[in-house]
C-alpha cells in the first residue's frame, strides 16, 4: 500500500519553476530519501506536502486520499508530522512539556470538560503521558526530560524536535535535513534511531539529507532532484553509479 503519492506535481513562484511535474510513490513502512544539490527543490517538495505551499497542478495523496485541499494545521489529524532544518521548540518549556504539546493537538475534549478536569480529560492526559514516555525511552532522553531546550547542546535539541514529531503518533514522518550540524557520532545515532522508528513504531519516513553516508545506511529507496525535476530513482547502493547523479552534484 502506498503511504504517500505525488502525481505530476508542479509548483511555480512567478517565473521560477520550483517543482517540475514530479511524481513519487512511497510505500508503507519505507524509508525514502530525497537528495540533490542546493536549490534542487527538496524543501519545496516538503512544503508542498506540508501544505505551506499550494501546488499549481497535480495531486498529493496520503493513503489513497488527496490532501492538497487540507490546511497545514489539519495534517497532524491525518497522520503527518515533520521536523525542520531550523529547530523550532518552546525554549521556556521543559523537554517533557514540549512533547506533551504535540499530543494536545489530537485532544478531543472541550473547554468546559478541561476546566472541570473530568474523567475523560484525566484519561486523555494519562494516554498522552504514556505516548511521550515511550518516545523518551526510545530516543534516550530520560536525563533531559526536565531540562529546557535552551539548556541543551544543538545535537540534543535536534533529538527533542524529532521526539516531539513522534509524539504526534504519525503514519508519515517528514525529516528535513536531520543530520545538518551534527557530529559524526551524532549522525551514527541518528541513523540508528531512524531505523528504530521504522522497525519499532512502523512509521513511513520521507527524508531530506545531504550526508550520503546516512542516506546509504538508512534508505530503502532514493530519489534525486535537480532544478525541481526528478532525474533518478533507485537503491542507495546504486546512487553514485549514475552519471546524471554525479553531474548534478559535482558537474560534468
């Protein structure tokens, strides 16, 4: 079953063609990487899927249903979560509180029941806490649960942002350059966690990453973009065998 399918997606900004008639298909429980040189259109693809941009033509399907009419804030309810190149956390809240905020986007109680803290609200809060505790255990964040993100080094803040996305319990996780700014050891941990997210949580992952070592280590399939156009798809082990891919990255 296809978790995500892009059909002939085109996105323009005035005279600039950011995405050129792009078609991609990502299977359930697959780790799919999107790579290419700077300006290739990778983040534009993420922004189109995330509904930050309205596409000019084509369609975006999630589990067989079009999402191109949805608003950005509605994506969490249909099972889509995302991390960003630039870390966006609540620095005045603890790590635990940052993760619980994600859970509250799925709440099904009203203001009055929350004000009175009725049983339904209490049960819901217990459920959220259980979800967050499992994510904290998975990503080994126990020592930092009561710290604020501003007190943590950059690499750990990236992990907290990933944990917050997982707290949404998504079916599809969009990871936008999760390895940027990380040390070699931190990237090794990242690759380990990406595989665990798929194996333990059963989440389909679409990944943008410049470090091809990470891409080769975690990906089932890779697509290469250049100037908004798909130029190659295949297995990560074959990535550097394509002349078109080599030319796109380093020139002829």
